[in-house]
C-alpha cells in the first residue's frame, strides 16, 4: 500500500477560496456571486482584490443563479456560491432552465455539502445534490478530495466552457494530494494499485478509503483505491480497467445511496462487466445535528465501514 | 448616456422604419411599424393554427411593443442591412422574453427582422424544429439567448446581462418583458430588490399588463394590486403606459424610458395591453391565453389583419 501522510488538515472550502483568489488574479472574466455567505465560502481575498467583480446577491439564491446565467452573455464566467443545499435543491428549476438547458457557462460552487457541516442539522445537510446535478444533461459534477485538489479543480473549471457543479465542504480534513497538481476534469486518479477489491471513493471519503486500505492490507487484502473526483462525466475506462483486475467493487460517498456515485458506478458495471458491488453511503435518510465525526460514524461513512464493505464484496466474488 | 435620438447607425432595413421624433414624417414611420405589426399578428395566428397549440392572446397583445423594440428602438448588430447574431451581444441592445409562452410573437419578429428565414415559422412547435414551444438557445435559433417558459427567471437573467455590459464598459441597453401574472413568482421580487440596490440603470423592464392569466382575471386569481407603487417602493423608476397597443404611444414610451437610463435606477414600464389585440373575438379574455383557432376562426382573424410583408 502506497504511503499517504499529511502535515496539515484544512477544509476544502478554503481550497475553493484559495482557487478563487488565484483566478481573480489571472482571469479577468471570472465573477464571484454569493448569497450572504461570503465568510463561509472563503471569498474575502477575491473580493478584496476584485471588488468590482463580486456580486452580493443577498439571501436570494434563485435570483443569483439566473443572474449568473445572464452574466455569461457578454463573456463573463460567473461562480455562483452558497451552501450545497441552497445551491441545488432550492434552485433546481433555475439551474435547469437558465443554466443547463440554456447551455450557460455557470460554475455552481457549493460548500457545506453532506452530513459533515455538522450541528446545523438536516435542513442544511443535503445528501441528494450529486444526484440532482448529474441528472441534468450537460452538467459536469465534481467532488474533490482535499484542500489542494479543491483549489486545483476551482482553477480548472474556469478554463472549461460549460455548466459545472463543484461540491466541497466544511470539516477540516487531511491534505494528502500535491499542492501543484493539475486537475483534469473527468480523469479518475489512481490513489493506490491493488488486486483484491476496487474502492471507488469521492470527496473526503477518499481519505477514509486510504485508511481502510491500510487496515485491509494489515489483514492481507490488497485494495485498489481510485479517487472519482469527477462524477460526471465518469471515467468509465478507469472503472472497467480496475474491476477487470479485482472482480469486485466498493463505492464510498458522503451522499444518499440513491442517485450518487454508487449508482453511476453500478450503471457501468451492469452494462459492461458484472461484478459484486457494495455501497458505502447514507442509507436513504436525512441527517441530524452532531459533530462531523459522530455523524460519519452513525451514518456508516468511516474507514471501518469501507473495510466491512470490501470484505462483503470480496465474499460475493465467484 | 448617449443622445437617445441620435444613436443609430444607418442600417438599410432599419432606415425604412427608423423614426427620429424630431423628423416631421414620423406619422408615416409609425404607419410602417403598424404594417409590420399587422403581418406579425398574421404570423402569430397562422403559427398557432398550424400546430393547433400555443399562446395567441399574450402574443397579439405585446406585438406593438416587440415590433417597436426590434424595428425601431433597439440598437442591433447588422451587416448589409441584415441582423447578425452572436451570443455575447456586445455593443448592441439585448432583449429577453421572460414570459416565454408568447414565443410565436418573438419568433415572428425575429424572422421578419431577418434573424432566420421567415418560412421556418411554419415549423413552430413541430418535431425537429428550432422553434420550440418555449424559446431556447439549445436549438441554436438566431436571436435567442436564454431559455424561458418556467416563469419568473427572465428579469434575473436580464440583470445579469446588464451587469455583464457594465463590466465590459458597454453602454447599450438590456430590455426584458414579463407578464403580469408572472409577478406572482417570488423570484421576480428577488430581482426587483436586486436591481435598484446594485444600480442596474441600463435595464428597461416591461410588464405586460393585460389583466389576464390562465385561470381568469389576474385580479381574481392573485391580485397584483398596485404594481407601480410596489416597484417604486423597491427603488425603480416607474412609467405607466395606458395605450400599449398604440404604436405611437409605445414608441414614445420607449424613447422616454431610454432617456431615463443611466441615472442610477432601473426602469420599469407598466404597459397596458389588450390580450388578443387585433383580432376582435380574441380580445380581452383569458380564454385565448393558450388556445389555437380552428380553420373558420383563422379565416376570421386573417380578414382583420393586413398582409403587408407576405405570408410565409
């Protein structure tokens, strides 16, 4: 098992803020919009240097999404930012009509995704956003794994012409990817090569998968770990190549088991190469208040859950 | 802001209709616009009849406005007298239709203006057409920059386009048309709050006050009450035009609106129109909001409208 260490823990939303700061300096067409959550989205450095390219929308997310669509007319690249819940479910129709169907170059950038925003509870913990966004024709869906990758993804999507949903979060998590990485949309990242089971993880579940990989190794099981940072378009080739070798799969995501990464991987498996698959995901429920660690444990999103799922998948192999 | 009366390039098609108010042959110019409007109204009833679906009422009511905008008032990119479409629309005035169901009107005006071939109007709402039931850039129809149909989003889009113009130091204007029933959508009021706060003064919004919506009179379904007072309270420059189907009054109002641009406030025109205007049996009733005429009704409608530019 390849050794991954970290010196620092940081929130992925700060990676987004750092990416925006850099974009502000290098791309004059980038415009940031926010619905009264500037501090939470870490936009201060961008706003300080580019006040004329920041649009405060107030608590009016529907307006923010459609204003963003309008800004693209004239060549601007709007980054519409708020919490994942208000960036997707609350404004699904605006995204559908003004952004996706209209083919507008809007970047919907969502913090506080999943359970791990913690104490605010289920009203703010969206677990359906990946599903909603990936169902929209033409929408790219990205869920990076740590601070550095979120920063790199933020910078990369500005150069891609089309609607993007970029998902990140609030909890501090280990930084284990390179600071100078180049983010390639739609290209899965091989975290660790293995032979017994393929673990396809997204977001900060990639770190949990690495922990799981180490535990499995201690028990003599070789896990291949692949970071699916782009859920759509999905790197089917990487998935098929991996399961051809391991003959079983585990998917891990901080999302409802219905409609997320697991279902996307299952479609690839069912269509091309039948192998057993186990899901690590929230079991079709809402979240609740608690600390991020407590919630991850209660809702079955820890390294131990991935280890158990890997063993179940391996046991089902023919 | 530039002088509203002297901002036109000398385009050839437009010259025919361009009516500087200072010019004393304006009567004649208005007459020309009215001829275009009659043809557009013919197109509308024929398109809706052709596919036996669509929304003639609001389309007929807003015909004078859209003809005045596209044939007289908007500064549009043109080459050899023909409009040239590009998505970014830099340096030209933009129009957004928020109440997308009056698409027959927009399609007819765009085609008659020269954005796409007039015969294509015959494909309206049919399979494989670029003229979808509600407008969309998805089908790459020249002149369409955003999808609309789900109501309440167009003013926000127009605000975004207006902000884009400001960032680009582009002093042309953005127009948006909404329905009065559409004012019941919450997002409209998010946008209503936003535009004055951010001093979006290159935006001219128009509400089609025809007093009708699908389920009946707007006052009965969900009363808007005093829309003018509402927009004024939000910080808009509000104008009210009683004769929204009088071409001269519409043109004059659009000149006046433009003269108010650039003064730190967005501009709102409350335009009183008659639903179904121009076809006597369709006028003033919500019944023709979304109903197509039969053969007999089509003939009766066409008998009232001059074929001034040739039917497709």
